[in-house]
């Protein structure tokens, strides 16, 4: 079976309302359609690369190809998991967790997006909290970092609510113009102090060596 050779296919994170996992092909098509329906308001670009402005057909294909690309490149030294977020059996967004040389650095980074029609319900906080449970309780990370443009108020609120501390300002480009980035850092202790979402992990043990976390 595929899962015997690629165990991340069996990884599951669960929180009160959500399940985070890799999608089937049909679910990936649903995710692409969700992205086409909208991720953010037209006047607010949360991404450095404005991929959400692609024509619908290209946008859907981009979502699908990114999923395949990240899966094809997973190795212990560098990996990214684009976990699709499901609520009531339907995809509502993506929560990514990634790391380089995790066995040495024990640090993860994260990115995410949520379908526009699912925003404003606390889903963004819950899915990030589930990812952090994987990072700290499952993989034994020491730190998690995140970056968001200072105009991305929803992402900033999630980071602060979950205990991230501000870690400097960076410069980036959004739609061809200078945009400032707020950097955040979350330590293991701060995560423990701010835990408010119950989460569980299934299928992690076979994945540890592939994610460089077998001996941490």
C-alpha cells in the first residue's frame, strides 16, 4: 500500500471541529474549487506572490500542483506538509507546516489559507492550534515561527492569541509595493502556557524518520 512507503498519507490531526490531513485526488479538486471561490477580499493581498489573482483555471491548477510538489520533495533535511483542513467532511483551507534540518534546529514554520466563506468563525485559530500540537507535542519542536504582513490583521490576531511573541519587523513586497512583515516566535513554554484547543494526532510514529524527528 502507498502508506507503507509514504507514511505521511496516514497522518491525522483532530481538534473539536476540524481534521487536518493530506487529501485524496477528489478532495484536492474540491480544495482547488474552494480557492477559486475566494480566499481574501480584493483589496487585501496577504501573500508575497499574488497567486490568488490568477485566472480561475490557472488558480485551481496551481493549488493542485503545489500539493503534489511539496509531497514530491519531502525528505528528512527539508519538508513541508500542506495539510488540508476539513470541517464536516469538506475542505475549508490549508494549514502548512514546514522545516529545514529539523533534527538539528527543532524549529517549524507555518503558512495557511482559509476559504473566504469560512472566515470569522475561529477556524484559523483552531487549525493553527492543531498544527502547533503536532509541532510541539508530536515532533518535539522547540520553537515555531510565523510571518505576516502588518496589514493581515486576521493572521496577526491568531498569532497573538496563541502566544507568539513579536520578533522584529521585516520588509517585503506585496503587489509590487513595499510591505512590512511582522515576525513572530513561539517557544515551547509559551505554547504550553497558551494552550486552549484540545487536539489529537494519529499516524505520526511511522512518519518521524521521514520528517527528521526520529531521535529528537
